[in-house]
C-alpha cells in the first residue's frame, strides 16, 4: 500500500503526508528556505549591525596590514571571528561565540606574535594582492548560504569576499576549475587565510571539532 501523499503548501511539489505533518505542510527544501529567512538571516543581520562599528574601528587602524573575517553561513553554529594582523607582527583574534551552542562569553579576544618568516611571507602576499586587483573575483561572493571569508587590506583598499570552504572542497574534488583570472587571485587570498588560521587559537579546524587550541 502506497504511503499517503500531498503537496507542499509553499511550492506545490508532491511530498509524503508524514513529511508535511512534520514540517507544517512544507517540503524539506521549503522548510530550510523558511528557516534561513526567518531565523538565520535576522540573526546574521543583528550580529553584523552590532559588530560593524567595532570591526570598522579596528580595520581602519593605520597599523593594520590585513583584516580577515569568517562568517559560517548556513550552519547550526553561527560562531564567527576576525583576525587583525598589524605591522608590529601581532595577530589579534576576536571570536563572537554563538552562545546558543557554546557556554562562552559573547566575545573573546586573543593575540599571538607572528615570527619574522611569517611576516615576510605576509608582506609578499600583500604585495601580490596589490598587483592583482581583487575586484576581478567579486563574482565569487554570490554563493548563497556558504561560509564566507572576507579579507580587507586598509593600505590599498583591496578586498574580497569568498566562499572559501566550499570552493576549496569543490576544487579538491574536481567539481570546479578556476579560470586563468580567478586562479592567482583566489590562491593569494587562500594563502593569507591559511597563514592566519594556522596561527590562530580558534581555527577553522577547531571550529569544526568544537574546541580551541592552546598556544605553546
């Protein structure tokens, strides 16, 4: 005997009645879309409004070489963080915890001094950024719901917003090939992101494992 079926009240697609009963008459894609619009986006907007004055103040410092912000996108854990690397070799990290999942203060600050070799490498990468012009990869920021890495360079005004994690996976699995224009620009932004993340107390690896890392 076939299971009872009905139609999604939002998009009209045919679904199992039990699916409709569990999701207030909606199919799963529509439920996800409504959750994103009704819950996720308002939380993101609230977070951005609250933190933008802080980020602008820190990013506009004449001492800052690069500012990197990670936002998790569509995920149960909305913890986000920012790296600020200054000319004196200090990398400061601000972590805004999603307190519905973490028993932590709303914001925590940490800092670490980068060694001379790391700073030389960073200066090389920044010089490369200034020669490449990142507006050529502005279209990469349009992927909906993806975790985003935003990179800002106060000295030159260059900036990029990239769905870093999904693009890394797509490239690794052969689902996407970068164009000749995209490849060097994506690679330099990725290298700066990895440099900062490698030295961070709270890294993307730690985020996925739900833990922080202690400095030695």
